[in-house]
């Protein structure tokens, strides 16, 4: 496993002007203001059912809005970094102590 910090883009779909799956309706202005006034370096957390949270990354302060007025959805894309991320690989062939062929089984987030 090759552990490293990698750049990521996270897209958060947010319904507006109509209730979302939690029954809450946001306005366009509320969405824009929330991201504009929040900490630009927000932690990216992995959360459990028993209320624990473990930081696995951080946003880097850049975000973009993509408004879909027909479906009343705004996709908010945030740029950031994921810590301790790696590729879970299977080595298929080696030559002169170098991997010459491998298969990627998964992308992993490690503790």
C-alpha cells in the first residue's frame, strides 16, 4: 500500500426551493451564503453511527456552484485533499526489483 495525500473533488448535491429528503428547503441565497461564510479549510470527516468522527481530509477553500434550475439542484463542488490514501494493488510481475505489471483492486483510505 502506497500511503499519500491526494487531491480530490467532492460534489455535494443540494436541493433548493423544494424540500430535500429530510424535508428541509433551502434558498439559493442560503446555500451561497453558507459556503461563503464557512471556514474555507473544512475538515472532511468519516463519521460512525455512534457519533465518532475521524478526520480523513480537508477542503482547500475552493468551491464551485452548478445550478440546475429545472431540477432545483445545486451541485457544490469542493476541492480538497484526502490524507493517507493509497492504491491496494496486486503485483503480477517483477523484474530487476521493479514492478513491471500490477492490478489495482481498490483505492483505500487508511487510518
